[in-house]
């Protein structure tokens, strides 16, 4: 029982909002994501190789450029070497945007930081362009280029912000991407792409975690 007292659970929700500029127009999308951290006390490390467990619920941010492709900000970090050192996942993105670490001090502070925080584009998770929302074979992984954050095809990431919220979790992505439900029943990636650094899979949970 004494061990249970030492565990700490930190749960928070935040809204991630992303703006994309395309053809001189600015469009935005947002998603409310929940993160739950369970910190494991240092008195129990016997056989445990990490001092926390973390769980994400929510959906990727979809910016619908209709009739042009969708730009999607996934839930997990980009594995491409050009981005992997900075790109965060949904569970540590808000902490990083506030300059906090995933430790007890940072997790204790995060829920009290209610203001909108700018999220540098370099911190954003996997960035996806989906040319046809009905066909996962049209997925393209992209990397922002230069100070203007161009992502090809005349699109650029204009801004990203995050803010703690108590709003309900976003639940729209299955309606936008009808193949996601089938993908959830398979352990196989929905796409495997080669960006010059070897194969990089894209999975169902890059889009939604339940």
C-alpha cells in the first residue's frame, strides 16, 4: 500500500491548433488531446526500465484544404533524421512548448499553465499530406523547409499553438478518413514511405488513439 501512495497520476487536456497557408488563403484545424502520465517512484525500479507510463487519447490535427489535399499533424514524432531530434509526440509536445521536462516538477506545473503557447514548427509531430482522403496510399510525409516552413505544393505551416482546456476530446477523423476503422483492426502500417533514410511506416495510431 505504501508503494501505491508514491505513484502520481497527472492528466491534462490541451487543444493543438495549426494554421496552413495555401494559395494565399489561411486555413486551420485543431484537436483536443488528453495525456495521462503515471510516474513510478524510484523505490520500485526492480526490473522496471523507465520511471513513467504515458497514455494518449485523441486525434491528429486535420487541416482540410479542400478541394486540395489535407495536411495532418500526427500524434507521434517524426523519425526522419532531419527532424527526429526536435519533433515531439502528443504526450510531450505541450511540455516542450512550455520549456518543461517530463519529470515530476514539469508534470506538476503543466496543468496550471492556462495561457496559449506558441508551438515551434520544429516541435510538431509527424507531418502528413494526404492527397485523397479515401486512399491511404496517397499519404506523403513532409519536412518543413527554411524559415517560411514550406512543406511543398505551395503550402506552408503558418503557425501552431497549444492551450490547456477542459473541452471534450475531438472525434471527427474517422468521418474524414473512412479507411481508419479498417486500419484499426490490423497491426500492419497504413503506409510505408522512403524519404531517403530507409522505410518509415505510418500507423493507425499516428491518426487516432482511443
